[in-house]
C-alpha cells in the first residue's frame, strides 16, 4: 500500500494491531529498562504512555518501531515481528528532527522520495499534507525560518505523507508552549478522524494524555512496568471545550494521582 | 556608520603600518637592499611584471592541481573511513604519520621519485593539503544527528540514499572548513615545492623559484614583490573556497543564518 491508496482504504483499515507479551529490554549487562511488559492496542486505538523519566517510554516506542530488538518476550505489529523501515509505521521524534538543508516541502517529501514514489505523485501529496497541517505557504521555507510549533507541524506532515497505519510519537509537543500544544493536540485528532491510525504517544503532560487517548498507561520506573491503566471514556471527535468539563478534570486528577504514586520519593 | 567602520578600521591599521615602515627606515637609515620601501617594492613588481605573472601562473597551477587532488582523495577516503571503523583504524595512524613528517623532508624524496618539476610540486602541495581535508570531513560524516539517522532507518533508506541525502549534506560544513584550511596551505605548499623542486624556463620559474633567483641576483625589492604575489595567490584560493562555502551553505547553515534567526 503506497501513496494515495492510503486514503481509499480508510474505512476498511483503521490501523495496525500491536501486541507486546512479556517484553523485557536491557542494554548490555545493565539493569532491565523494561521488564515483563504486556500490552495490546486495538487497530485505531490511541494509547498514551506516561511516567517518570527513565521508565523506558522511549525505549518502548523504539522496540515497537523495530529500531532495537527486545531482550525477552514477543512483539507483534499487525501480526508480524517489528521491522525497522516497515511500510505504514512511522515515528515522530522528540524534536521536529527536520533536515536543516532541505526546505519544508523537501523535508515532507523525504520519506516518499526514499521509497521511490514518482515525482508528480510526491509533489501532490506534499501539497495536500502541508494544507492538512495548516502550512500551505511554508513549502519554500527552511526549517530555521519557522517557529517551534510550525516545525512540529512539518514533522507531522512528513509522518502523515506515508499514510501511516501506526504512528509512534515520542514527546512530540514537549518543547512547545501550552497554547501551541493544545492547538496541535486538536489538529492531530482532527487529522486522525480523516485518516485513522493506531497511535502510541509518549508524553509528560497529563492533560495532553487525557485529551488525546483512548487509554492511558501509567508506567513506573526501574524497571519500566505498567503501574496503572486508565480508560478514557470520551468519544471522538473531541472538542476543545471538553477540557473544561468536570468529567475531564476528574480524569486529570485521577491520572495525576496515579502518576504521583509511581514517582520515586 | 557600521558599514563605514568596516572599511575605516582596517584602512587605518594599514596606514599606521606604512607609517611605521617608512619611519623605521628613516630613523635607523636602513638601506633599500635590506628593507625597501613599499613604493620601491611596487616599482620592482611593475618592472618584473611579466616574470611575476608567469611565476604566479606556474605556482598557481601546481597549487590548484595539488589542492584539487587533496580535496578529492581526502573526501573519498573520509567517506570510506566514516563507514568502516576497521578501515579507519587501519588508515588513520598512517595518515597521521604522513602529516607529522615535515614536508621539507618529504620533498627531496618526491624529487627522487618524480624528478624536478610539476609532479613533485603537486605531490608536495597534496601532502600539505590532505590532512585538514581528511580530518575535518571524517568528523563531518560521523557528526550527523542520531535522530536523522533513525529517520532514514524508519524510511528504510538504502546505504547509498543515506550517504547521498544525509551524510554528505551533514558533512558539508566540515568538508568546507577542511577545504578552507587546505586553501590557505595550497599556495604555501606549491611555493615550498618550487623552492625545493622548481624548474625554470628562460629564467622564469614558480614563485618559490623566483625567490631564490632574485635573492642570488640581490634584486631585493623584487624578492619582496614575490611575497606580495604569493599573498595574492593565497587570497585567490581562500576567496574561491569562501565563495563555494557561501554558495553551498548560505541558505541553511548557522554560519550564515545565525544573525538572521528570530
């Protein structure tokens, strides 16, 4: 499945199924970063991972992306073992991670170019993606000419260009101010309504986790384990006003409490 | 105002230096065969203009050939070493050894092997330009951000795509820095080469050769004039590399956009 076909398959294919069973990861002879980790995400589910630093959140994403192999247990992505560079799986990195020597359009185009899409289809797709993230006029700019929020939008456009079935997001909005972050949260959900994908979202923000997710996984550190799972009952599409409702605030309180209980004192 | 000071300060320094030069000459009554005045040097340069232009062309040719060879070979060798730790470990100590060996020792060996003339001069220039290119470029190839490298893995880029679209652009600033250093060294290398292995035709050789010739003829102002031409040749090289630097990096690299960033 490549290019534009992604759009037509939407209703049939809400995203990839992901399953981790008894997964452990240690680097060299060091202590386990993650131990006995089991988790399943349904196709199209939005799962947030939240927890103290060093709980292995980023490592989990890298395991699912196939960038590093597990030391124990099994991971299945869409029924197969994770494989780095697999079609339909994309990672959004902590900072926007744009190549400074490529203009915005060329950055968005990069994954399509690397997999050999024809130039015409690529350019059309890039234009559509930049429209989608609200940056139709930034195509000719270099990354240094953009604000942090705009750079992150370009990074999202780049990830969406391949019509991902599984998107792994590693604290993508951590460096942004709260207003920009809220806007990008809303836009991310809107994009997902149009073009669904399974998402694993690492964050330090409780508010963000509650607003975006179907489910929040609270992790404890050393080694990383699931401390608590919190289901988020709100239906999609979610409106910005949701953040002001008592139910939303109650869930934030619950998640914050769960998070506090796993923090080392 | 800012624009004016950019020119006024170096100009002022120049005038001051000239004043000291003329003052010292008059104060200690230094004869012109020891220290000619700038005017005498310019006059000698004009008188010897045909010879000097010819010598700059001869030396410039050797410098350019050696420089281009060093940049090309240095770039390719760095690329190879950046992608194989084993090759890097195998080559690097010997590259360092060559760099440690003074060129004045290597030059006679080159003459022994290649004879007097252009090939030996190019070899000397190559030797002196090679290391800065290799050291900087190798560093550049290894300096691509880890996040970028992972992006290319996630996109399942081929090795060649990674080199073409990630490693080479990321190494460009380092490569150009190496080139800049090599650019300042290339004329020095070629003049050293002239000096030790230069040949002449109708009494005209490279800049290094003419230095010896003028010295033995006691044409001291002309001897000083060869210094001026060497200096001009150096500026030509540095200017060329700076132009390349500007063309390749001005749109995105911090060295140009730093002051424009919001």
